[in-house]
């Protein structure tokens, strides 16, 4: 893949945008430098993926739903994160039309954990939390929290399988992989590009022992 600046013409579907370099909205919080938006033939992550999020800082008088994005997250082409941003409508009133600001209701923060993969044209609804390593299938609509290392698909999205066993997921979470320096994670990519969790644990344990 070749990195392309957001204002450059897109010539190929595999061009991508490192979102930490392009996002300016103070209500979007990005951990690290390696989360990316792939095949952005639209106007980019902040303008086209993140919907209905104010670009002014939140205040005590005017709270705004926040978007938190982990590191090493992969966003597929034309996916959508549907933020409330105090723009929700009152479904419990006779009219859902926003006659004034009393009809706007905060939805809560949205969190996309480290190492997630959001498929092309998937939609993440307001106030949802995706756990570490979760995968959202192409075209899925996520309306509720997704557990770590789960794969969800469908409308609304449901868990169809887990990437690893319950024990292995607990071990991966205990490692706190994404708290390591991101440059270190790049160095151990051979160990990360494997389905052998025990091998990864042994490698990290032996490396730590040598460093001690």
C-alpha cells in the first residue's frame, strides 16, 4: 500500500490515509499512529466516515459525544461511524422533528478498541464499544457493544464466531499488547502474524526475561 495525502487524487483502491495525520476534530481521540482508512476515494475519514459529530470542543454546558479510536485499527472503504453528537431525535415524542434543541439527546461516547477491523460499508451506531481485536463484517450494522476478538456480521450485527478460544482471548487481553510501544509491535510482527497465542506468550516472556 502507498500512503497518499488526503488532498491528492486517489488513483488506486489500495491507497490509504493514516487518520492520526489527517483528523483535526477535537472530539475524535486517536491512540498511536497506525490506524488507517483504506481506499478513501471519497473525501476522507473525518468528513465521510465520521457522521454527525460537532467539530467544536465540548464544554460543561454543551457536552458532546466523543469518539475514541485505538491503535492499529483498519477501516474499510465507505464504512460509517454514526455519532450522536447531540443530533439524535426524540423517538418518544409525538414528532421526531427537531423543532428546537430540546429534541437533541446525547448517545454516549463511541469506542473502537485497538486492533479492530471494520469492513467496507459497515456502520457503527452511536454509543457502541468495540473490544480489542473485534472484526465487523462488510455491510454489518453494529447497534450494541462487541466483545474483544469477536467477529460480527449482519443487520443488526450479531456475533458469528470468536477469533480465538475463551482462554486464549483472556491471555491476549492480559498481555496488553497495544500498550507496548508501537515501534516494538512493528518489530515483532512475525509473532503477531500467527494464530499461535502460546507461541506469542512464550516469545514475549523470553524477551522480557532476557531484558531483565
